């Protein structure tokens, strides 16, 4: 063998396939060529280099295929001629073909002519595939021979009229539709290939192309272009002329900044850019039909309607996809750089990608990505908005990411969309709002603004039920925040809207509305809406169950005895059910899931089989669970021991069992069960992520608004660890705040957290907080039950308290000698003991004989059972011990059953009361039982500062104080609701008072802020000339605003609110305050007022005084009218009564100045000291005083009764009843007497008193000229003393009312009727709450 033969390289064999009548995909063509030539290629390589072969395959249905092979070592011209001749020979002869033509007749379109003819035709050439059979290092690509074949003029397979041959191509190749040159080693694409007029598919994969010719744009019929695995660095701009493109694949090239213009490619459906080092993504928004996209390391495939999207992420070991970077960093840098993410396909992919927790965290840290996602909310494409909202909802589920969304101002586009008319967009955005509001209190508080609340209220009234449901869910989730809840409950319109929707016909709407009421703490309104059971008149019935693991079987057995004795289910017998650990599981099963006791027993059996059956082996196991728990605390390496040994049982099985038990299609949160007419239920756990560990109450109810709570608030350093917020209204020496807790956790999580017994099960964590078994702090939760009852029903007594244990063992001597380390075990035993609570209750409850307390807890050695005991024989021993206990204590069980059945004695009457749902008025309630005093029996007497009635000889408030003192009623007096409001200093100051005579115009009087803005333009009580209270400067003219733009209470109202919040024993609020049309007057202001006589204004002033005096008389009206008829001048008036009232404004006569004019006419100027309302308690203030009026009786003894708006505000805020005068307060003076606008003109300076400055001693002495109120009162004519008779009658009436209410125990309705019967001239009514 020669050296030449030894180094001879194998020749490259090219394989050419021509398909006639068929247009196979290139994959099929490639597979066909590879399989058909796999054997022949190897033999050809070893044979002569000039061998040429051809194969003709015939398919009657699909046409025929011609396959040609040649070697690259031959001369191209000779090979081309040989291939051309072989092709000529291989082509079959044309076949006769029948052509049918249907054509409508010209004269009659209803007639169709049928034409048939026979023509000679051969199937046209449709596809050409060329590939190398063997790869080598040679540079030949075979295109030279292909070009020569294209130029050859073979017999055309098409009729002459189908298409003409283009320059350089014969008629035979004109019909070519698909061309595949994959793996041919092309470095340049021949221009001749771009001259095929009907080419639709061009495949150039696996070549060495670096550029494409601009002539590529001439392929106007091109639909598929694949150039994968090449070396392209650019794409010709002329490609935009290929407007018919459906698929463009450029994967695995070197494209950095491809200039792809897709504006004309409306048909493009597939775009592949995978594996290119792109710096930016071409603008793809014009590609409306795009359904397949690959770029960087991600592939996205969607169906036609974008409902099903598949996202595949691939990782490559290259410098471009570094291991230190996130797997989606390259993709996100492309799609979020500009507005490409607004494309529907990318939006769908983002919605899918955001479902992964790791991806959410990564995107949340990318500020640009967050902002782009938020901008997608404002897209005009409904699908983009929907997918963006889906992605944002997923992002919002993470606390830290939700805060980033708020910092990126997500609420601005959300607010815009919520005001739009697009139904689908609104629904999508509402889903984001619902999730954001639920994530954390901090986020919810940032979300709640006036605009958002207004939009949500409008959407709650939307015509679409789904919009209503989502808006109501959003309102409810916003109310989980304590701060938000205080704001929302003060909204009258929101409250009325929720009450109306809670009785709607659409189930999903009324359930969502009821849920919102539950979260707002509107428990009584919720009960009425869902027609729930009312707390019996005897009082509350409470069930408390201890913890004890599998010993809960004992609790079940004793509860069965109670059900047997009453014939009622447990949830029907109790208003409040609670438990710890296993007791908590029973509380949920019985109170929320409404399971039977047999079902509960099955749960324990399953718990023993699935969770406790096969414990993880441990070494050095102790005898009891308390000793095992103690082991964790004896060593300083507690964490190390937990890591090494783990827990005894896997929590996964336990959690799966809980999820199955707690699954609910209507919602799996604790609060979601509140709308189902079930008892109040709570479960106690131990929050061990705080130091020291704190009790944590998982509850299915919300505290009523205004209840002092301790909230968990995120730290400002972003560490994610929660700290305790100070309770609202916290007072030294009196702890009133609720325990830390929540109603927004899932039900199964509550049980899991309460049952996380150390050593047995792992702690339960939600990534922020960590819980352990509630037995650590409250193994007997009875004390917690009493506290929760006080917070839920502060004025309702407890009638029956039932506490059920799991069984205990007798006290015995501790074995072994004492060790220092035994201290830990003692501490654990002490904290988990149920006896300390029992001892405390047994000591204190006898002081409250109205509470019937029952404790059932067997003490037996057979109760000494492990928490995770699964031995049926030991279960049987426990059951026998419980059975013996029940037999021995059957009288106690009979007593508790009798007590629990008391509310059902009058079930028929109770049902009637429950069914009466119409608003109750004084007519419908007359003679009916109304609310009575509960446990809270203290009285708070409220009087205003600078009260004009304080100087009276007889005052009903003083008589009430004496009555309460005589009868042992505890009364607190809050007198002078003022305090000094800090004012804004003015630039000018009024001259201090020196004389009752003044010259010139008067400076404005300083005024404190009042909800009515203090300045009643157009009324006689305009801001007067001079203040007599010594307050300088002007106050602000608008209410102070908090940073969130929310209303803040004025100082007197705030003082009253704090007083009520810190007086939990106050049951009656007596408001000895006057009323006007603006509200209850809590503060008065003194100033000076001057009237000149004679004159028209003086006449009208006199008429108004007479009208006001007559309207306030309760008796002697005829006599008073005759006396007033004799008064014709102001001089007569001040001589007759120097103290009178006009529309709530008190006037006291001070003095008179007489001026003699040039025509000898005398003008008398009468000066009065006016006591003008300065601050009011308005309906808005009442609503913002959250929790202050709840379950309290309000008695108003002003001359006029409160306005209807004020009464409604009291009742909406939870007041039991309102007793007040039936006289309505007068409207503004300008509406009662004409002419006061002109009087206002006089006060503004058109009338001047004069220039003389007189001294005090020169003031006329007639009739009265002293400034002191007492002197004015002393000079009152006793002939007019019947005005004081009314005050005396009011005093007796009030004392009679209190006597019936406190001493006789009558309801407020009955007490008022008794008092009115004794004093018939009193016109008082009682307003009671009714179902709205």
C-alpha cells in the first residue's frame, strides 16, 4: 500500500431528494434521506469517487420522489450533466388528468355550467432537500451543482399558464415550495436561491453562515425560514419584505443586536432566538399571532387562545449562563428592558413563571422588572392585563415583594383601572388588590386611601356579581389591619352597603359581604344578617377543653354524655368554644366543622394510626412527655439536640390529615366560618418567636371595633421579625388589651400551631413567626375564654362555664434524689398544669354566684397515658375510667344539662323575636322589652366647658349626682370638655378688654376648630367682635389632617373618647349637653354682641327672642305667651329677662349706651354677652370614636334632642339605646326668621357705636350694667321663674328614670314609660337599634 492511498480522505457524498406533488417537513425529508442512504453512503465512500446513483420511489397518493447522490470529488459540470440526464430519465411520463370547471351562466346565475377536459400533467416539483451523507474537513458545500441544476431547462411539470421561469431558473424548478440545505457547510447563501418565485420554506440549519444576502427579501412567498446553529451576526433589514413569514428560527447563532423589523410580519407565529447573546429583544409587539417564542434559555409555547402556556427553562454550561446568576436573569434582562413584556405571549409566560417562589423572590428584587409588570396593568390588551395581574398577585403573596410593589406605586395604575368600564380588566386588577391587602397589615395600611375606598365601594354596588365579590373580599382583607379597621367602621356609607349586600340573593355576594362584616368586627349586624342565634337572656354559655394529645378521647366521651343529656349538638349549646392542643382540634371540629362526636372519635383513631404509629427511633427516651420536653431545655445545646434528634413524629402526615379535615370550598380561613352561623371558636397556641413566649389566639371572629388589641408589627429594619405594638388605650394598673392573635390564618394551621408539642412534632412556622403547643402557656384555656367573652360581649354576663379536662393522675412522690437539672422539669410541669387555673377559678367564681361553673376532669391512674399512645388496650382503660367518672358524677352532668337547656325553654318566643327583622321604632317597641343594664353599671356624666346652664340655681345634673350618691350608683363626672387647643399665632392681637363701650370696627374673635368650621356665614351668630375668654390669635380654619389624610378628632372629643375607652365599667353615658343642628355642643365660647334700637333689625331680633323663648317652654306656654306679648322693645326685654336663648345661643345683658343724634333722636345700643357653641360632637365624630358607644345606654338631656344623623351614628356605633327629647333642634337662624342676613351686614361694620370713650363708672345703671353673670341672674324677675320650673321637672324625671333602670332592673323602654307616666309634660323618646 502506498503512502498516498494510506492518507486518502473519504470523499463527501451529497444526497439530493426531489419531491413531486408532496411538501414534506424538512425533518421528514432529513430522516428519509438518512435512512434511505445510510447503507449506500458507506459503500459509496469506499467505491469510486465518481459514482452517481438515483432512486425513484412512487406513491400513488402522495406523488413521487427522486433521490440522487454524487461525490464532491467529481467535476461539478460533469456531475450536473449526469444528474440532469438521470433526472430526465427518472421523471415519469405525464398522465392524463381530468380537469373539472364550474362556472355560473352569465344570463342566469342560478344555473351553473359544468366543464370537463382531459389534459396531460405531471406532479409539480414541491420540495428539494440536499445534505451531506458524510462530514469531512473539505470545504465543498454542493451548492454549485444545485445551482447548475436550477439553471437547467427540464420539461415543466406545470401548465404554461401557472408561472413563468425566472431569470436563471428553468420552468421545472419554478414550482419549488420547500428547500432544505441543512448541514451542507454553507458559508454563503447563493443568491440564485432567492430567485425561486414560489418558495415558501427555506431550511439552512447547521451551516456556517455569518450573513444573509439582502436579496433574501425577494422571497415574498416565504413562510418558514430556519437558520439554526449557524454563525450569524446580523440579519438583513430586507427580511421585513417577507411579509408572509409564519416561522422564523435563528437559534444558536451569534446575534447581539439583530435589526428585525416585525411591523409588516403580521402572520409570524413562531420566533426562535434561543441561545443568542442578545443585548436587547427586537420589538415583538406587532406580532399579534405569535404563539411560540424562544430566547436566551427559555422556550415558550402556547395554544391559539393563550389559555395553555408551557414554559421550559434550560440551563447551559457556558459563560453566557453563569452558574452564579439566576436561571432567568438573562431572560428578564431582555423582556423587561423595554416594553416587550406587554406582548400577550410573554405576559402569559410571566404569569406561569411567577408561580414559583424562587422566581418571585428574584423578580421582586429587580426594580425595573417590578415597574414593567406594574405598567402592564395599564395595557390596552385585556389578556396582558389579566396575565400581569396574575403575576402581580403571585408576587404580592410575599411580604417583602409586596412592599416593593407599594414603593413602585402600584396603586396608581390600579386606581385608574378600577375607575374604568372594562369588566375583565377590573376583575383582574381586583384580584391583585385582594392579594395585596391580605399579605400584611403594613401593605394594607399603605393601600387604603380615600380614592381606593371610594372605588371599592362603587364596585361593591357593581352589576356584575364577580366584581362585587372581589371588591367585598378586598374590603374585608383591608380590614384585617387594625388601623384600617378603625377607619372603615367609621364609614356610614360602607356600613349600609355591607348590610344591604349581606342579605342579597346572589350567594357569592352575600357571603363576601358577611365576611367583610365579620372582619370589621360587626358581630351583631352579622348575626342579624345571617339570622344567627342570639345570646340567651340568661347569659353566655362557654365550653373550654384542655390539651392532652390522644387523651382527647376522654373529652369526647364526656361531651357525649352532655349531648345525651340535652338532646342537642355541642355547637347548639354553647356561644363560645375554645381549646388547647387536642382541645383546640375538638373546638374546631365541633364548633366550625360541625362534626359529630363519633366523627371526632374517628379522627383520633386515624391520628393514632397515621401520625403516631411508627415513631422515628430515639435514644434515651424518657418516661413521660413532660420529661421529654424537659430534656430539650436542660441542655444549652437545645438547638443542636433538635437538629440531631428531630421530632418523634413526622408532621407531614399530621398536616395532611388536618388539611383533609379542614377543607372548605367557601374559604379555609378561620374568619370564613363566621358567616356560617356557628359559635365563636378560638384555639390557643404559644408564640415562641417572641421573647418571652406569648399566648397566641387563633379565632374565627374579629373583636368589635375599638377593642384594645396588641398587634404584631413588622420591624422597620426589614428583618422580617415582628415586634409587639403597644395596646390602644393602655393604662397603668389595668390591663384591658386582648391577647395576641389573628383570624386570618387557615383553620388547619391554627390546629397545627396549637398541637406542635415539643419532642413529638416540629414547631410550626409561617416564615415569619413560630409556634409551639398551647399547653406551654394555657393547657387549661378557661381564663382565656372568660377574657374573650368580656371583649366580645362586654355587657353580657356569663351564665354557664363548662371546662372539660382529659384526665389527670394523683399526686405522687418524685422518684430519685433531687438534682439541679430537675428544676427544668418542675418548670415545665408548672406551666403545663391545668390545676392552677382550676384553683384560681374555684377561688374567684364563688364571688359571682350568677355564674354556674362546671369542671369535669377525672383523676385516675388509668389516665396516665402518653400524648401519642396508640395501644388500643390503654385506650380501653382510659374509656373505662371515664365511664366510672361519669357514673359517679351523674348529678353534676344532669345539672349542667339542665342549665344548658334553659335558653331553649322559650324557644318559640325566641324564634319570633329572631324573625322580626323590620327596623324598630318607638311605636313598634312601645311596651316591648328593650335592652337592660348588664354587668357595666357605672354612669359617666358629661358636661360642656363654659356651660351656660352651670350657674342655674336648679340644674338636673346636680340633682342626678345627688341621686346617684344616695343610691350607691357609681357616677363619674367629666365636666369642662375643653382643655386649651394650641392655636396658630396671628400677626395682630385684639386689644385687651377695658370697657363695655368700643369705637370703630372690632377684630375677629379667635375660634377653636369645630367640625362645623365654626363660622356660620349668613347667620346671626356670626363670629362676634370680641372674645371674652382671653384667647388670643386665630385658630386654624380646617381640621387637622393626619399623614394619611384622615380625620382627626378635636381635643374635647378626643378627651371624651379616651375617657370612654378607659372606663370599661361605664354602662350609661349621660350627655348633659345642648344640641343644635350641628350636633352636641361640647364647648361654648363667650363674646360680646351689640344691637341698636330703634331699627328694623332690632325688631326682628326681638321677634326672634320671643319665638325662641316660647319654643323652649315645656309648660306654662299660654302664660308665657301673654307675658311676652307685653314686651315691645329691647329695653322691655332686658328689664323682663336679661338672660335668654336664641337657637341655642345664650344671651346675657351687659349694658346700654344711648346716643343723641342731631335731630334729637336717641339711639340705644344694647350690649349682650353671648355664649356661642364653639365645638360640637358631630355624627362624623361619633363614628370616628370607634368602640366608645358600643353596648352602652346613652341619655341626652338637652333642651332639644340630637339630630336624626347623630342618633343614627350612635346606633350604628353599637349603642344599646338612646333616650332624648323628641324636640328637634332648630335649623340655622337664617331659615327661622327673616332678616338675619341684613343683621350680619350691620355686624360687619355698617353700624358704628360712636367715637366717645367712656369709663366704667359712667355706664348707665339702668336696668343692669354689671358684667358678671351672677349679678344678672340675681336681678331676674321672679314672675318669670316658671322657666326654672321646667328644669326642676326635668331633674325629677331623670331621677325617676334612673331609679327604674338601676333599682328596679327594668329595661330602658319600661323605665322611660314609668318616668313619662309620672311626668306627662316631658317629651322624651327611646331610640333602639334595628335591622337595617
